[in-house]
C-alpha cells in the first residue's frame, strides 16, 4: 500500500510537472546574423532592432509562452558557414523558426534546408529578389533591391538624360543594376557606362574616377549599407563629382541613417529611394526612434535593417499568438501570408501571399539638414510597392 501510494504521488507529481512545462511553453528561435568582420555594425543594428521589439512587447506573447533565442554569427557573406550554422540549429538545437540574415549569399545557402526541414524562415534583411522563390518556408520582412531601384530608375529618367551605374559585385548589386537600368531606360534614359566594384575592401576612388570620366548627368550606386556608404560618398566628394554637377543617387543603402553623421555635408542633396528613413515624421516612427534612443543612447540611430528586424519579430510574435504558442510550420506560413501591419515605423506593410515578399511604401528622399543634423527627408511616396522583379515576370 505504502509503495502504491508513493508511485501514485510520483505519478501525480510527474503529471503536474508536465502540465507546468506545457503551460510554460518555450519557443526556440534561431538567429543567424553578422556580429564579426567588416560588416559587424549591420548585425548590431539588426540585433538591437529585434531585442528592442522583444523588450517592448513581452505582453504580446500568450501567457506562459517564452522565447529562447539561439543566436549565431555567420560573419559576413559566407554561404558555407551560414549553411553549417543553419544545419546545427535545425538538427541539434531544434529551433522552430529561423530569422536574421544580412547577406543574400547566406540566405541562398540556407533556403533549401528550410524546405527540407519545413522550417519557417523570416528574413530580416537579405534583399535579392530570387531568394523567396527558393523555399516555400521563406517570408521576407526587409525589401528587395528591385523595389527601390526600379521606381528610382523611372523617377530619374524624368530628371536626367544619362546615367553611370556603379554597384557592388554580388547578387544585390546585380539586382540594383538591373532594376535601375530597366526603370531608367524604359523611361527614355541612356546608360553611358557601368562598373562592378569588389565587395571586400574596395577602394572606391578608381571606380568613381571612371564614373566621372564618362560625364554622366547622374551616378547610380549600390553598395552594402554601413561603412562602405561613407567611403563611396567620400570618393564621390574627393574627386569633385558633386562640384562638376554630377548627381549621386541610389537605394537608401548609400545614405543609411546611422552613417549620415560620419558622411558630413558631402551627403547633402543626395537622392535615394527607400522604404525607411529614421527622420520620417509618422507617429509610429517617432515612437520607435524615441524608444531606440532611450535604450541605446541619444547619439544612436536605427537603420532600415533595425526596422526589418523589428517587423520580422512582430510577425514572429503574431504567428506564436495565433497558434497559442504551438508552432506548426505549415500553419505558420499560412498565417504569415495574412500578416499586415498598418503601423510599422516605415508605414503600412503586408506580406504578399503570392510571393511571401513584403509590400510597402517606397519613399523618394533627399539628404537635408534637419535641426542641424543630416537626415533622409522623404518628399514623395510610391504607395504599396510589390517586388517589381516578380511582377515583371508575370507579364
Ligand atoms: C544583401 O546581401 O542582400 C544585402 C546586403 C547589404 C545591403 C542590402 C542587401 O545593404
């Protein structure tokens, strides 16, 4: 009897423990990001973005549900490393959702694994159009380069006759080149020269010299956001392109918000098309900037990468809430296709159910001084743009 009583007690105890663990559900989220090497500042901006979201929105998780982040560093563009990390996160850590990823080559290497493992993968940055076609388990919360460069090409064709294209020699650079060229030439503009710049340790001066020698009305450029943006701006200034009347334009990567203080007045007048400016005055962005500065200091600025991280985390919280803390991969993807946020810091956003890419406003911006500081000031809105690369393929 005594023995049976003990067994009973143990069973009751075990059942209670199970009930407790079931209600204190922990969702494992893998993050592959860039924390080391020359692009570490980009990973830091993403890290700060999703952590700020989590700190501010803990109440949006169902009661008893916790998130455990499993964070890994792929360094820069390093597909082999990214693939190995994703494999480990899937097999060993048994993550239920994967997120992060600054660089396209890394996202491309991870994509097939997410299909094999049925692992929802919410991209925070990597912006080459083709990525989302490589696995039905990918949804993207950042942008595509086509989304900014194709309408920018059209806009520029109404202002300028000739353009020179200088882009980083990797996939998002190639997309930027193709998007701008198509928009600009469809509008009647002429491309007078093109150059592709190595991604690692570039010296921008010889490339900008070639651009100057071609005597275009405008130089269009894409380089990865971060320090390279300041370096190319300096080369443009040092060679006197601005003084020679040659305009500098590109996607927002070339005037990324956090680098503006390092660029100085050289950046004044640079025109870009992008989905996010830290200087935007819509209330959701003002609240976001205030929270950011409170957390990270008055001198710190978020960038479009931080907002990609913020919005991806909002979607992760949404799919967790809708499933009451139990992640089913196919249900997660069905839910994310319905995801909308009328109030992102960047404006209204939605996931396109047909492509799992983001639909968002693109803003024409000019670098101006606001309150003594350089800022990307929005002056025209292209509402609710879908990825043009995918739209054009339908035609
Ligand atoms: C990318 O690899 O897709 C990428 C990297 C840096 C950027 C934009 C896109 O600024």
